[in-house]
C-alpha cells in the first residue's frame, strides 16, 4: 500500500517543484533586462539632464538623473531589488496557498474533534476542504490511520510507526516546496550590500581622483559626482538587503507556523490511535 501511495503524493509535488524552478529561470533574466532598460531609458532619459544630454549634470532636484549618475553598478542593484520583490511575491502566494482555505488553528481543532469521536472520514473531509500542504500531510496520516485500523498482521507499535512514517514522508514532500527559492532571497540579503559597496568604492575612487589633479586644485564637479555615485550605490544596496532580510525572516516564521500545525495535528492522530487501540486491547 505504501509503495502505491507514494508516487501519487509525489506527482503534484514534482509539478510544483518544476513550476518553482521555471519561475526562477524566467524571472532572473527578465529582471536583468528590465533593470538595464530602466537604467538606459528611464533614468538615462535626456529630459532628466541639462541640455538634454545624459552626459551632462542632472537637472536640479531630478532624482532619476542623479541615480543614473551612479554608474554601471546601478542596473545590477536595480535587478537585485526587482528580484527581491518578485521572489517575495511568489513566496507569499505559495505559502498562502499552502496554508489552505481556513485558519490553521481552526483546522487543527476541527480535526481533533473528529478524531475524538472516531470520525475519520469526517476528518478526511475537513482535509479536503482545507487543501494546502497542511491538509495534504494530515490527510496522508488519516488515510494510513484507516489502513492500520484494519491491519491485524502487525503489532500496535509497528502500526504506530507506520503512521508516523507516512506522515514524515508526506511532510518531507511538502516542506521543500515551501522553502524553495528562499535561498535566493537569503543570498540577495547577504550580497546586495556587498554589490552596493563595490559601487561605493568605485565612486570614492573617482572622488579621490578628482582631488589628485595635476594643477593641484581639486575638480569640484568630479569630486561631487564621485561622492554622489558612492552614496547612490550604497543606498540601493542597503535597500535591497533590508527588504530581503525582512522577507526571509517573515517567510521563515510562516513556514515554522505551518510545520508546528502539521506536528500538532500529527501528534493528535498518533495519540488517538494509540489510545483507542489500548482501549480495544483492554476490552479483549
């Protein structure tokens, strides 16, 4: 029975995993292309600069032109910020879907109530209504519960272990989907600031080069441009990193919440089976 049920459970999980990989393979090049286009045609629009030429200084108070002067690191940082937002939206939708249709606390409470009156079919029906990763794992445990209830060739401990194994296998199939692409967000959280720091260093190099002129008098314009480039890259790098850190911590806490709900419902299933089996033995 276990060998037959495992592929059926794995099939939708594999589809979800392929969809997540496809999303990453599409959104990354799209983000890079979009960032370059934004840098060239929005930030670098000649209307943002004196004389209608982006080689000149930005117009007073024109922030788009000022960001454009941040240099070639700017489109990289824009792409990073786009990726953070895209993957955050994708994870939010995935985790929201995994929670199912109703609140987790109410779902676990309803399953417990059905288990207490030995209404396994009613508990399975609640899982079908709930859907999501939590509902899938709990349903797998309940189906195994039914199977073990009619299994007389195994000892009590063996049946309990079989139920636990089924729940663990279902959990192992569901949880990777929830954590998928989080590694990209965590990587951005640690690298965005470093990329911004590269732009900062390049800007400061230009600033100090403006001080070291042959005439001995610093070039005030180049000095200001270098400092401006450094600060722009710093700001964009910190922004991407801050958003990524907040998003990663938020999604991690939501996954922990789902895991706790699965553990709580699974514990109720196993304890109910053990208690009812003990009662039956005592009656005999």
